[in-house]
């Protein structure tokens, strides 16, 4: 069965990707939405 303790790694990946996108593109905010 898969572990449900995956929030921290996902947040870390999203933050790193967000920093890269903000560095390359002219954006002020990035939002991650999911259910």
C-alpha cells in the first residue's frame, strides 16, 4: 500500500519548479491547485 506521507516531497518539488518558472518567465505568482 502507498504511503500517505507524501505532502512534504510534493511541496518541495512544487516550490523548486515554481522558482525555476519565475526565474525564466515574467510571473509574479504561481498557484498549485489540486484535489
